[in-house]
């Protein structure tokens, strides 16, 4: 019989960031009428009073309720956006007046510690539209303004920013196509201006604020947005700063999942749909470095409406966690601090599903195999996908129900790989399934009434 190789048994002493698990990211950038690539000339004008100071009107934060929500869902960690691309600081920073009147990071840190939930701060290191940087801003009017990019020709930085914005615009129009009830306006005609080239000014501010966040609030980690290779010096400045000063604080970068950063605790990237999650899970399943993907629980980062299929977010998270990664849902806040109800409800429902099965994900390791198919297993319906893991020395088979089919399904196990099967247990119900042994295969049927809309989990006990 052929041997199925797998990784060593999971080390129970591993940290939360090294194991599969579920996270939540609380978003404060979703404002009615504004999309991701908002026009900051207009946006900032609406947020400034007669004296030129920030006229903050939200989103507010209900930190106690949010931390309670995290606990109810059963997350292994959560993230709060301390500063998004608009530059508004949700903490009491001495380096800017562009900050909220309430120190939300302080409350978030205190409540997370009480709840014993590892917490991280999201920080936008690559874009910052704080008006105090208007003079050095390559493009004030659109989000992708690479404020800390180093290049001898400053005009190329502005043009690079503009070209990146056009790529994002194309992506947004494709993904928003089916939401015709939502504003698709991207940005007005872009205005170039004669900015002062001074990336070091922003970089000093960046490092000072990271130091502030860590010293004041003692987070478990920093979630930096994002990793940008050689062009963006801030990526490497932060990396060096954290390694030299705060090596005990977990560091990750969005957009690092396909890279090989010199210093990072775990890799991160994004997955917004089932197809992307499936491809990513199979690509990253055997990574030696811990990894995570994140995605909006809502329709999109800047469309805080529910997805047409509420189970879509279940399947995305399950695929990533069964493949050995962490998955972090983004949850948008309304202006009054309440979470948008439909995405939040769907995450809450996922939490109910997940809490019955949590141990099967967090204390499992992926089986090592090439491609998208677990060796020796076939399912007759191609609307299902199979992922193999090891849990408590048993092989676990996740049968992902991509489309929520509720017809009975038949699996066949080739005895060349699976000839030692003694029992097949349907988890988490601990129900033993009847199987048939025929020639060189073992057949098992999961009846329609037993089929899970998301993930049918089988524990294989061998003799």
C-alpha cells in the first residue's frame, strides 16, 4: 500500500499566529457615499472645521460590543484599524491633530486583554491622506498615492500612483458589476500638482506612530498594509524597526503571501471569493511559514452589504483553515459604531458552525500532497472539493460543498492508499458511517439529510 506523507504532529506550544484559526478585522473606513478610491480633495474638505482641524463624525467605535462579538464568534485573534489610508488616527497620537477625540485603541486594548483575545493593530504604512502631508503627497485626490516611495524622478512617483489607480479601477468595476444598486463612480479627473519630494518626512512619522502604538497599548501584533517590495522604502524601515526593537510583537504585512520577506512572523494576503480561496489554499498548503488570508464578510471592502449567498464566507474561511492558514474576516462599522447588520449576522452564524468544529481546524496540520486532489479519493460530484489534514493521529477529510448541493454524494477510497480503513466517522457528530469494500476500492455514501452545506468532515480511523 502506498504511504500518504504528512507533516509532523502539531506542536501544541505553537503561538496563535502559527496555527490555523479564525480572526476578525474591524473596519472603520466604510463611509456612506465613499468608495475605496475616494477623492481626498473632497473628502478631507468635508472633515475639516473653520479652524482647519479635524471635524470627526465617524465611524464611531463601540469597542466593548465589538470585543464581545469577537468572543461570541470564537475567534483566535482580532485586528482593529488604528489608521486607515485616510490617515485618521483612532488613537491619541502626539504627532498629529488628525485623530479621533476618543482614544479607541486604548479601549480596544483594554477590552481585548480582559477577554483574553490576542489583538493586533492594522496600520496603513503605504498611503496616508492626512492633510499635514498635502505638500509631499504625490496625488492628493486618489487613495493610491505612494507617499514614501523613493525615486530620483518625483514625477514618476505620481504617474506610478496614477497607473496603479487605473488597475484598481478596472478590478473594482468587474467585481461591482452585479451590484448595480451601488455607486460605481470611481474618481473625478485626477489633478497633478507640484508636490515636494520628501518621503523621509512621512517615514519619521510612520515609525514614531508604530512606536507609540506599541508602547502605549502593548498589542500582540501589528498588521501592516502593505508589503511593496523594493519600490516602497517604508516596508523595510518598519521591518528593521520591529526586528530591532519589538521582536516579541507579531508582525505581518498584507500582500506578503507570495513574497519571501526577510523578517516577518506570518505571511498575509487576500481572498474575496471561493475560487480564489481554493486556488490559494492548494498553493500555500505546504508552506513552512505560517500564513493568513483575509477578505470582507460583506460584498466588498467598500460595499458593506450582504453577499447573495451567506454561506460563501463560510466556505472561504473553511478552505483556508483546512489548508493550514488563518482566515480573517473584515467587518465594517456604520457611522454610529454599530456593525453593519447583515455581514455581522453572517459572521455570527459562521461562529456557531465553527465553534462545534474549531478543534478540527486549529489543532490539525495539512497532509502533504501535490495538486488539488487528495491521493486515492474521488467524489463523483465535481461541485465538491477535498482537502486532507491530520488531527490526533487520524486522517481528516474535508469535503467542501462549493455550491451548497443537498444531494447524497458517494466517495471512493482507493485501497492502494486507503487499505487500512477501519472506521469512517462523520464529524462533529461522531456518527460512524457504513462503507462497502469492493475489489480495490472502499465506497461510502453521505445521505442527503446528513449533508452539510459547507464542509462534510470525515475522520478516518485506520487499523
